[in-house]
C-alpha cells in the first residue's frame, strides 16, 4: 500500500477563475479612466495591496503606490470587484494578502478624415496579366496579354 504524498504547502493561495489572462481581461474591461486623469494626461501604474478572505472575496484594499487624479480610487474600485477561488487549507480560515499592479495608459487617438471629404490626389494602379495554360504552345507563341488600369481620384 502506497502512502499519499502530503502537499508541500500548508496554506494554498487564492486563484482567480480562468487564470492570469482572465484576471487581466476583467481588469481591462472594468477599468474606467478617470476624467480628471484624462484632462491631466496622467499615465502610470497603481500598486494596490488587498486582502482576500476564506470565501474568496476582497475585504480590504490599500494603495501602496499611486498616481492621484482619481486613478487610485478607480484601482481600488476594480480590485474590490474581484472574486477568487480559495482552496481549503486543512480547515483553517486564512486571510490572504496580495499585491496587484494596475496600469493606466492613454490610448493614442488617430485622426481620421471624414467620409464626406474625398482624399486628395489618390492614384490606384492595377495590373492584370493572364496566366498561361498548361498546354504546350509552339516556341513562336505570341506575348502574354497584359492590361493596365489607372484610376485617379481628385
């Protein structure tokens, strides 16, 4: 009869459902850039320390390193929405203290022309050539036909 191996870790860490990719996706989906930070063009990382109870809920959060302009409060709000799967730790109810980095990065706005104004001096060139067939042709065959089209939009 073989003995069961004991688990190395007495206390097991909480796991977010779906793993790290799902955690990042949830944060990106839930995070709303604060208007004050947008106006001040603030970018950076907020580090939040949070506590997960034995049920997997975030019960406390504290900003370790912040940016201000509403980013710290937004990071705490998003962290408070997280829920984890907490494996049982031999019947002991454990509070887990974890850190997370939440990145605030402004998206670059690309200026696009409106559809009503046509692009200036656009030229499209098309070259169409016929493909040869697999039939053997005599050596003195005619040159392959080629067609060229030029379209100018002003």
